């Protein structure tokens, strides 16, 4: 399955020795009223069985960087089906994180989307097999820069 993920230029999702450190990521470090990532992420990791995963778009072009996200690059991943841990509804996840809802029963999509869906993300286990990731270079900002 073709998927797309976006990371800083120094992060290589195709490294065979990749170790994801979610506690060093922006969402873990960010604090604001109602922002519950530190609370809900560990529950998600328990449900999928690991925190060693990449968040991937199921459709190319739905993710764009903000001005603050300088240096993001786009990776296309040919994900072996066995490496896809789950498909989730982006809106439900956002509601969980932003304290707008608590509908864990609506988070997971039972079957892989037949074609890309802007509202569905794939959680892909790492490390990935060698050769399954291709870098497409810097991601354009929302304003096209």
C-alpha cells in the first residue's frame, strides 16, 4: 500500500535501526489548555501494541507544512500489509487530542481504504523493510513556498 509521511530532513523512516522517540516530538512537548496528546497517545499505543510507528497519510497531497515546520520532507512508503498496525479516522483522533470528544469506539477503521482517503491515516510499524521508502524532498508550505 502506498502511504506518505512527513518528517524533518534528519529523520529517515527507512533506517533499519530506526527507533521512534515520541516523547521528544512536538505533540508530546506541546502544552495548551485542552490539548491531551500526553494522555491519549499512550492509550493508542496500548491498543496497537507499540509506540514504534509512523503516522502516514493514505492520500498524497493532503498534508502541508505550516511556516513553522521548516525542513519537513515527504516520504512515500510502500508499506507491506503486515506493517500497517491500524487505520484511524483523523477527525476522531483530533477530537480525542483536543478534548472535543472521547469516542475511542469510532477511532479505528476496520478495513484498508480502497483508495486514499484524506480523513484516514495509517499507523505503520517500524523498522520498515529496506528499500520501501522513497524521499520526495522538501514539503511545500501551505502558501506554496
